């Protein structure tokens, strides 16, 4: 394989052996790069922030939860800046991008935002009908925010010097396996996560000419504070194929790292779910 093909995104010059061949596996380096992680005070976002900092990336946590974002920044030190705000808000995203540019070359954007919005059935047994507002709230939270960060981050990436592959940045979105096997009472959430999946390929196609990649992670049930109820955990684990447990936030962070570091991943949604296929949800949970 030619040295050109083996050059990696965000890399140091590749090390070569005595024969001049690139030493596989030694060339990736994120040092000097900076990221915005929206929802970085949360479970999945927080694990990603920690991993990126370990890899030498300066990270801005964009999150309305100022207490948790501030605590994480205080714990991880000067590599992390907390910006209070919401990724649907252009000013907040602009402030986060400016803060990231002060930490390094801003070239990574991760959206791991969201809180649970409980939703009823479309029509319940008692005849009550789901209000339209439930769908709107889910779309605002789970679609508008990640869309907004992606468009403003990519616009900032466009000014970066391209690497040898022509890359200027990478975006990681967070979908859910509910986009594919959404359960009863999850119409609005599944619609929102389905929108993340549906916009992914055209987004990657839109951004390819400026050297920006986009991938999404579709997690199954991962042990974050939102899933702290042991009864809910037991029910969710029933649908996991193997290993028979909830996912760990660090496993999400590892996949985010892989997407960021592997230049040939683009336009793809990757399930992270231990082989889960969700049941219809009409059982004990509802
Ligand atoms: N944990 C799971 O099992 C699981 C499974 C599938 C998908 N997901 C998705 O992963 C994402 C993160 O989930 P989590 O479990 O880490 O949740 P979490 O509640 O632990 O963290 C979410 C974080 O997002 C922040 N936030 C909310 N709205 C925001 C906004 N508009 N801008 C910036 N930050 C915002 C919250 O303050 C919180 O810190 C969500 O989109 C969720 O739907 C999670």
C-alpha cells in the first residue's frame, strides 16, 4: 500500500521503518486539535470529553447544565472549557466554537444532547390523542440542536488547513436504535432519531467538497443517569443479545474516537447495542 493511502487524518508525519514503509498503527495523533461536545456534561458526552482530553484534544463542553459542565471542567483542568448554552441557539454555538478555537485547531464536533421527553401513545386506550407539541419538542431537542451544531461547526472547519487527504474536520451525531426499531410510546423520539439517520448521508455529501466527514452512532441502552432505575435496566437488558448488560459510556466514547480517527468512516450510522433488537414495547414496560 502506498504511503499516501496510509496517511491518517489529524496525524503526525508517519513513522517509517528501515525500508521506508509506513509503520501501521503509529501515525494517529489528535494533539493540538480542539472539539465542541454538545451535551458534554451528560453520560455519553461526558465519557467522550474525558477520552478526547486523554488523547490531547482541547474540549469545549456546550451544555445548559452549568453545574455538571463546570464540575467536569474543574476536574479535567485547562484542556476543558465549559460554555453554558443550548445547541439550538446560534449565539451559544458561536461562543462554544470561539472557545474551541482558543484551545486548538477546532476540527471535531460531537452532539450527544438530550433529555427524556416522556410521550404517550399516539392514541391511548382511553381515547386520548398525543398532542402535536410532543413531536415538536422532540424535533427541537434531538434534531434542531445537532443540525445547528453541524452546520456552524462545518462552516468553521472550512477555514482549516486541509490535511493530506483534504480533510478539515469531522462531525459525530448521536442517533438511537429507536430510529430503526422504535417501541410503543416512542413515536416522537423515534421520528427525531430517524431524522438524524435520514440527514446523515446528504449531510456527508454536502460537506465532502469542503473535506468534512459526518457519522452517527446509534446506541442501544447505555448506562447513563437517564437509565438509573434498576427495573428499567432489567427490562432493557432482556432485549440485548450479547453481552447481556447495558452498554458503558466509555464504549460510546471509544466508537466516537474511532470515527474521529479513521478517515475512511463517512456517511454511516453505526449501531452500538450488543446485537439488541428492541421488542414492540407493548409488554411490561408500558
Ligand atoms: N443513554 C442511552 O441509553 C442512549 C441510548 C440511545 C440514544 N441516546 C442518545 O444519546 C444522547 C445523550 O444521552 P445521555 O444518556 O448521555 O443523556 P444525558 O441526559 O446523560 O446527557 C444529555 C446532556 O445533554 C444536555 N443537553 C440537553 N439539551 C441540550 C442542548 N440543546 N444543547 C446542549 N446540551 C443539551 C443535558 O443537559 C445533558 O447534560 C441523547 O441524544 C440520547 O437520546 C442515549
